[in-house]
C-alpha cells in the first residue's frame, strides 16, 4: 500500500469522516476541498507515523523520527550533596555494609508481626506483638532515633520527623508498614527456610516481610542511619509514616497517621509521597521500572439468597444454595467489558513498552503509535495487549468470588446462602457504576426464581408482590473505595521526573554504569491498595514504588503473600541506595 493510500485510509478512520464517501452534508466541491485539506494535513505528519523501509514496508517511528510516546528523564545524581552520595556509594559496595544490611533486615524479619482481620481494637493484648519491633528499631538505628522526632500514633503507628533547615519547603513523606500477612500453619513445611527465621543463605534473606514490607521500612531507616553517620543534615524535612495494619486495610494505623499528619502539615502539605509498590523487571527485552501513579478502587458485594427451609426429603426445584450458584455462574459468564483508555496509567505503560521494548511485536508498536489519534488502532492494540490476562486485569474492573457460605445440615434445606464478590475498580470507573452493573446483571435471574430483589438498600422488584424468597445485594467490609486520584506523570510533572531520574541513578550506581537508558521508567498502576488510600489529601504526588527487582516481567517479587518470601541481599542494598538517592535529590531540588 502506498503512503498516499495509507494517509487516505487514516482520513477515513477519523470519527464521523469518510474521505471516499463523505456522509457530511457538504456540496460535492466542498467535500472535495475538505478531503484535500484533510489528506494534505495528514500527509504533512505522515513521517511522524511511518518510516519507509524497502524490505518491510513501514516500521513504527521512534524518537529519532519525531515520535516520543514515553519521554524519559535523565539520570539524576545528587550534586549539592555529591560528596555524601559518593562516600555512601563506596560504603554500600563493601562486604562490611552488606553484613550490616543482612543484620538489619534479618532482625526485623525474625519478629513476627502478623495481622488478622479480627484482632479488635488496639487496646487488645494481641497488638503488643509490635512492641518488640519498636524496641528493635530503636536499638538498631540509634542515630535515627537521636536525630528524628518520634510520635507514636494510636499506640503502634510510628511517625518520625527529620527536621530540615528550611521550614518553607514542603517535606518529603516516606511510608512503609510494619505488619505482615499471616503464615498458615499448614504451609510451614513448604518453606525452604522457616518463615520467621531471617535466614541468609549466602544470596537471599528468607522470611515473611523480607519483601512486603520490612524491606521498605528497614531500607528507609538504613539509608537515613547511613546518611547521619556521614554527617548529612537535611535542608528539607523528611517524614517517615509507618502503619501497623496495612494488610488488613489500615483502618487503625494509616488512618490515624493521616489524621495526625493533616493536623500537623495541612492539606497538600507534602511535596511528594513514596510508599510500597512495584519495582523493575525485564519486559520484552528491556528493563522497565513502573512506579504506580494510581490505584484501582475496590468494592466487596455480598449476594444473599433466602428461601423457605424444610426437610431435604421434600426438596423444591431450587434451594437457596442452588439459586446462589446460578447467580455466581452469571457473574463468571459475564466479566466486565474492558477497554484501553487514552491517557490512563495502563495506556501510558503500553506506550512505554511500544517505544522502548525491543521484544514487542511490530504490529503492536504500530498500533500504539497510531492509537493516540485513531480509534481503530487503539482497538487493535487493545486486542493484542489483552492476550496477556494480567495486563487486561490491570486495565478493567475485575470480579472474584472469594467467600461462600450456606447450609448447616445434610437433611435440612438451607434457609439462606451467601457469597462475597470482590471487585477491583478501573481508574476510569467508580463504585456507583460497579453497583449499577451488578444490579442489572442479576435482575433477570431474580425474576426467574421469583425472588424479591433488594440492592444496596433500594427495592428493585415490587416489594409487595408475593415471592418465593429474597435476593439481597449489599456491601461487605465497608462501603468500598473509589479509584485513587491519578498522579501527574508528564514531562512537566517535576516530582515524577525527579523520581524517574533517581531510579536511574540508583540502578546505574549499583551496577557501576552510566547513562539514562539502562533502565526505562514507565508510569503504571498498583495492582492492590496500599496505605496511601488514607493519604490522598496530603499531596497530589503519590507514588507506589519499592525498587525491588522482579523476575520474568511480574509485578510482585516471588513469595509475596505466599510461601518462600525472600529477597536478594544484593537487591536490598540497592533499595538502600535508592532511598539515599531519593532523599538527597529531593533535598536539593527546586520542588516547593
């Protein structure tokens, strides 16, 4: 196909326009003039989209041809604090420091701080498990505790303030949580090394929390202790906020810390916030770091069916459990419709892969290049990207049937049965839209089974009409969470550019290399929810990133929330480098 035909074809694809057979109400002459103007304008920019290759037809343009789908910040090495940075880089490369890192993290992992859904108020003795960790932190990081002001919030929340010399500058907020997910007794034998051993095998340190998220908390503290040992005094205040129940939604920890910080620093009182999140991995032949600039919302929906009881020897056509099963099948037969949306975090991730990952197919590269201005190309890119189910799940609203209950005895008809469906809500949707879809999804079955239908407090069917039983939809475990505000990530978003340059500096320094293209930084989305759900008012610049190396293009390190959680000590030392670079770079930056 010639370039002229391609341009004409592109004109045809524009919404509401057909360059060959215009449906617009124009005279023939005006239609021809319009077509000429449109095709000429598109031809002028055609080199932005296509580069002629004699052997292969057209290939996608790259930066050298004027297309920049994923602009990159340069490596950002501390300059004003350069002497301290260089001194610490030498120290971090020694076996002596590696041994300290092993001791610091291993000691924290050996203190079990599991949280469960039913632990009650913080006055309950079960929460006292955090006191040994607090004592350990005080003993292990003496300079930090001497120089930073510590406030305990709601008993076990830790708020450290490292006061800078310039109070006019907004502080940097670093967050990490103290608690870990439980280890099931039935899985202990599946661990290569005991889950709270903090065992170091010469390469990796094993145990629950070694990645999630004691590597974050201890990494921050190790960096600050090391900077204090080298005489660093911050210009900009640094705040550490450490919750203690992140794994059970943060209602006691981060929620209380947020209230405290709002009172002390005010709304939008921080220049930027960094909490746990994804790291970097090789994706389609390129190492890409993916700071989360957004989080999906979530909503738990309880589906409850009731019907008359009785003896199992005289069963009705459908029991409560049978009807519930049909309703749940209805969910799984009808997943949410998913589409890639321009400007969304996942769309930006796809753009970065298209520009920088050599293993991406040529067709996907071309589709993504044209997707910004062509709906057909966007849908084609979407179709190819959604072959990766994990990516598709990050884009759209999901549903997972996680809990089910019904019946008490084999010879008694169940009078009620219920299940809970967990939704993770797309950044382009809302809890309200999710509820509406669920209501509509089950309405026909409620009619088929003659069930009185109530959803989220509203009567869907005629409540006075006779019915065989009831179908009730309601929220479970709270009212749900809206998708998080999306953090700016463009070329003019200074905090994102600073973070990107810092990631590159830490990555390069750890490998003793230079340059800005060894690792690519792409905006992304956090697959779960973090303590930042409570921190939205503190800053517009919230990032979920842990600088953990992840194998095989995954989003989370191996073993997180399951057996055999472990972290390479080499990676943990790099985490400490990263936090060091971040504090120093933010300290000398022109951020407000």
